[in-house]
């Protein structure tokens, strides 16, 4: 028993969680799941926004920690849940998603996801109730344990279109709604569920915007599931098919390798002089890595990470002001910032290089 407890303690310390944190509750606990979204909205306190003073992404813990100790970080947990046709990076115990397809709830379009340079940011993980919004509606008074739990709560996380996520930034329903009108009712209902679960308040403008959306779908209830409705069955089938295909490919490759080895053993000619050693591979150029470009025109208003700083996938590297909102630009992968092409106060155009992580 002591060994198990020691292991859990070590795991908590390794990811920077407060000792004694618990994530065993069901994600829908306290959300009002299954209840009329309008009724739950009416139960929320209405107040003005609190100051942004003191807000930082790190107030909600390390981005995408393995809070449920399943050996997989939260970002990949969400990708595995929300994508179909998922293929995994080899030897990651079906954790790290290499490719898949997302039916994006925010835009309604299908997105082919491929992990790699300039491609990982096509699909991003959105906090449905943004961290900054939570901070200004009550989270600034929470202890660290509750903020860490909120930052990785799968009920409040969705895999979505990268540009749409950047456009949303930290906006509430009063200032941003998905362009996919068919998803708006479920979107605000989930925001209401999250705010009810964590006793966050809404502003008057936010409540009016939510009520206006719900007036078109009076029977909408607070979601009693994580992710997007009715995606689980399709995902499970495709995942099983992918796993079977990968197993068959591995078996075929092993059989071919064994046959080749047998042929070489029985028909091997007299040995020839060993060839000259091949030249050493060229070193990767300095600054090589995964480059991140500006998703839209704007101005760099804050740089949080600098060249040489270690980052994890999802860490906020800098903030780009666009459309009168601060849009966090995240690290696309684990590594170090190898180059920074911009400075604070600099204006950029969509597609301009911002920084590189390698």
C-alpha cells in the first residue's frame, strides 16, 4: 500500500500538482447535466467582470498534464476522444496521436490532422469557458488545486479548428459564437454547465447572449457527456479498424523480415570486403524545429517564452492582439524555443513566422 501511495505522490510532484489533488469525480458532476440549460442559466449569479490582474496561463497549472495518471497527457486524451480514424505514434501505448480526422464543431468542416511541422496547430484544444474568462468570473479567488482541476477538466475541453480557436481567444458568448449555427445551442449549454459546476458567474451581456441562443432551442439541456454528441460510436469503430490494420502491417513486416533473413542464411555468397564507412549524417541546421506562424494580422503584445526556454505542447509562448482581443499563441510540441522572429509591439501579417520550437 505504501508503495502505491508513494508512486502517486511522486507522480503528483512530477507534473507540478498540489499533493492531495483528486480528479476522481465524474466530469459531469455539478454541471446540471440533463437539466434545462435555460433553467441552469437563470441559477447563475450575474456580476461584472473582475479585473484581469494577476492572470497567467500557469495559474491553471502546466498545460496538458497527465492529471488522471493514465500515462497520456490531456491534449492527447482529447485528440483520442474527438478525432476519428486515429493513428498513433509508434511505442507511445496508443497515446500520442499521429493523424486523424476532426469534424470541427465550431466551423462544421472536416479537418485532417497530422502531427508535425506547421500542421499540429490545425487542430487545437479549446477551453469552452476560457481560462481568462474563468479568472474574471470567480477563478481568481480559487486555490491552486481547483484551478489545476479546471485547466484540465475534459468536460470543458474540445478539439477544434485552430484558426477558430485563435479567433475566439478568451471571449465569452457575448462576443464570440461558433460560425456553425447548428452547434451554438450545445456550445452555450456546455458553457452554462461549466459555470454551474465551478460556481462561476456570468455578466449581464453574457447571460443575454446565451439566452438569445437558447430561445431558438428551448428544449436544450446541459450536456451529460464530454466531447461532441454522437461521435463516440463512430470513433470507436474506426479506432478498432486502425488498430487491426496496424497489427496486420506489423505482422506482415515481421514475416517479410524473417523470410529475408532465412534466404540470406541459405544462399549467402562468400563475404566481400567491408565497404568504406558511410559519412556521418549532416547536423540539423541551427533553429530547426516546428515553426509557428501568425494565424491572422495583429500586434505582439506579450512574449512569455524566450530563446532557450523549455516549453510543453500547449504552453502560451506569446500573445497576439487581433480583433481587439488577446489571442494566446501556443507551443505546438514539447521542446525548447530555438528562435523568436518577433518582438513585443511588432505588427505581423497572417502567415508571418513568429517562433520555432525544436
